[in-house]
């Protein structure tokens, strides 16, 4: 819904004087210098230069943007050679490629420049978007590739976000923004990138530059958020001195216009809403049950498409085709909630795995994903996510900030006002994995049997419960059930399997339950008069983290807080004793300054008659931690992996 406010801004930027083009005068070196530095080949490649230039120019009273990218890369390994062999860059139907240049600087100093015929156009089959690409010829390890392209298009002023840092170091990085003198922009840098500087020597308009030498590589690491850890910067149009407009990129006017667009009522909308309510035949009156009933109905009977289409946003066509996109779904849900007088707020946020919502820098780059918040029950609903249900929005929308748009009334005047608030993640107890295993051995280990019971709640059930009702083919359903059974336990064939609460309506209300029986012969091994029992295999395979010689770079980031509780009961045959009971005892956890154990792994046992009872608890509270806790986290993860390797030794 970013488009709701775009026209107002564009109309305020016209009728200015043209300036000389920086883009046209920018060229690469006619005789490039070969890099002779002995580079670290473990980095695979290095950007000797990465230059971005964004220039806005008036042409016959129309403002256009020219974006130029100029990269020069030294190839250090065969893997990088393969990765940089073909270069892709975007091209939309509303844009024009005004320059394409590429060349190879070989080890012997010869230069091979690509011709016009080397540049080609392709179409992405999934998205349908167009792209340009070219393939280098004659690349070898140690050679350098260099390319420039310029794209002309209509400018977008309401907020952009660049992430120049990658897994390759950059020797020289720069970003330049050139605009007419009446346009004033604001910048903000993240994760150590220098702030933008104003170039007062530029007299043809306004010029901002971000420059950095020797930008280090950033490698992805386990249990981290790589994208939001990269050096980055955002910028937006703030003022137009020619018109006197200030604070142009702000949420206030957008929230008002978004409210009017979403909640506007007319004859068509009212008629469709009444038809949908009649189809629903709602039974509940309690708010949380009523909202869930609405959500369950729409997600079971209407299809969501991630596509831009008027038909997916028009009320009549939505009702006719039983299909909507993100905008259409927000329209339908909002109108239903308003018609039923259910107090709620429209929430706009981001996927924190891609970009975190900055509460201190208003930018339309954060106007991305939509939810509804119900303050009376303190729960969120995500209309665009088919698997999600009330109270369990996509985890990536939580532990993040968002813009909350609330209805305000002053007499007969009704409008919307926006306020930035934090979207709290769900507590650890909301996502629980409960496992109960009971192993009977029979006489002298003759008939080992396993009764297996597991309950998943919260996000651990996210990809199970809502999926069952979407699978109509019996063969596909059986395959899906087998995958779940094997995932939840060791690689054995179940003799009987029963799933309970396997429906989208149960997600977030009842745990997803699996009950299964197995022949447990593979858990028992005989060696002479000694028997080995694979106790650790009962909790299933566990991730193991090996020591890394490199110091940790990124903070520790969990997807969501969660708990595991396992109860393992193993029958001890008459006359046998377990020789290594102490192997079961484990305690590894991270404790904060107040003594709270924020994440950990603990296991212990007791002997109750002929039964060995083992209790295993594992928990992860919170979402993000400083990188200094990495070693403690690794110890906890490896404790679970070590438990998985435990073999009990039983002797007469």
C-alpha cells in the first residue's frame, strides 16, 4: 500500500531547472591499473572498487533518475571464477538501460572488452520480471572483471535501503546521490558504516556521499541474522525548498490516507461484507473466538496470491473468485472487523530476517508487511500468511517495531493516526515440544517395543497443523505423515500412527499430537553378555556445532523462544544393571547477571522399580543475544548432541 501516497510527493517535485548530468560524464579508466597486492585466497574474491551513483535530473519538467553501478572484482579462486562468470542486473518495464560496459583485465595485462552482442535479456519464469545479463569470456584466476551499467527510471523518494557489505571485502566503496538544489534528503547508516557527508563544493545542486576504504567481508554464521548485521544505509526525501514542503517522508499523512483507503465504505463494499458474513454464519460472540472463526473461514475458503492485480483488490472480484492479495486481504479483514465492531489496529512492519523496522527513522522501506492487533486480547493476526493463526503471527514480524494505525473520532470526523510501538515476541512457554517415550524390553531384551507420544504447540506446530487440511490427495497425505513421523523420531518404520488436532483450526489452541508404536530392535545391540541401549536416539538427531577458529562476528539470534521437555521411560530386564548411569547427568546453561538461566540443557534420572526414568529439559528464552554468549550457546547445543550419542551399558 505504499502507492497510496506516492502521487502527492511526485506532484510537489516538478517544474525545476535541469542540471548538468554527472552520469554522462562518469567513465572508467581508459588504461586500468592491474592490482598487484597478494590477496587472501580464502576470501575467493575481492571488490577493488564498488561505486553506486544515483542522480536525479529534470528533463522537460519531468524528473528522472539515473542509477549507475560500477564494480571491479579480482578473482582469487576457481569457485569465485564460476560465481562471477555471469552477471545479472534488473530491468523493469518502466526502466531503460542507457549504458552497458564490461571487460576483463587478464593476468598478462591484455584487456578483453565485451561487445553489444554479449549483453542479453531474460525473463524470470516465477515472477515474470525482466533482467539483463552478460557472460565474461577469458576469465582466469587472478584476472579482474569490471562492468558498468546505468538504468534510467522514474524516481522513488520515500525511502531506500542499501546493504553494500557482503562476504567479499571492498577496497574502495562509495555511494553518491546528486539531486536538484530544491530537494533535501536525510540519511542514516547502520552497523558501523560511515554517515553520509554533504559535498558543499558541488554547485549544480545537492550532493551527498558515503565513502569507505577497506570495508571488511562479513561471513554468514550459524544462529544469526546475517542480513540485518551487514553495513547498510537508508535515505529518504525530507524537504522541498521550492514548495516549502517539510517532513515529506513521514508516517502521519500516510497513516491517515492508508486508513481512509482500507476502511472507506461504499455501496459495493458494504454489500460484499454482508454477503461474506452471511456465508460465514458466525457462531461465537467472545472476541478471541469470533476473530479466530473469521480467520479460519477466510483462510479455508479464500486463496491468497502474492501478486499485484486489481481483481485481487476489488471487493466484487474477491468475492466472486474467492481470492485476494495482500492489499485485498487487508481490505476484507478490516471491513469485517469494523462491521462487527471488533476493536483493532492495523499494523505495518517488516520481516526482521530481511530488515528491522527502525523506530527512529521514518521511511517507506518499512511499509512492507501487515497484521491486525486486538488490544483487548493482546493478540496479533496476519491476514497474508495462510499457516498463521490468531496469537501466532509469523515469528519474523515479532521482536520488531511496527506502525500501529488506530481509528480516532472527533465528533463526526473519523480518521486514522499512526504510532510506532514494539511488537513483543511470544514467551518461551507458548512454543513447547513435549515428548514421552516408553520402552519395554520383554524377557531378556527379546521384544523391545517403543510407545512414542509427542505434542507440539506454538511455532513448532506451524508447518504441520494448518497443512493437513490443504492436502487432498491421499498419497500426498501419506507421504506427509511419514515425513512427520521420521522427523519426530529415529529412522524406524512405525507400526501404527495416530495424529490428533491435525487441523488449522487447532493451531494455537490445541497441541499437535503424534502417537506411534515402533519395534525398537534397532535401539538394542548385544556384545557378548553385555547389551547396549541407544537411549540418546529417543530424542532424535541433534544439531552439533564444531569449534571455529575465527572469532564470532555476529550476535546470536533465535527465530523464537521455545522449550523442550522429554520424559523417557526404559524397562530394565530382571537381573540386569545399568553400568553408566552417570553419563545421563548433564547441566549446561547460560545465566544472566540476575541469576536467570536464559537457555540451557539439563538431564537427570531416577530408578523406579524396574524402570529407568530420564527427564531432559532444554529451553531458549529471548530472541537476540550479544555475540559474547556464543560459547555458552554452543555448549548447550552440543550437550543435546552428546545426549543423543548416549548408549546405556546393561550387564547381569
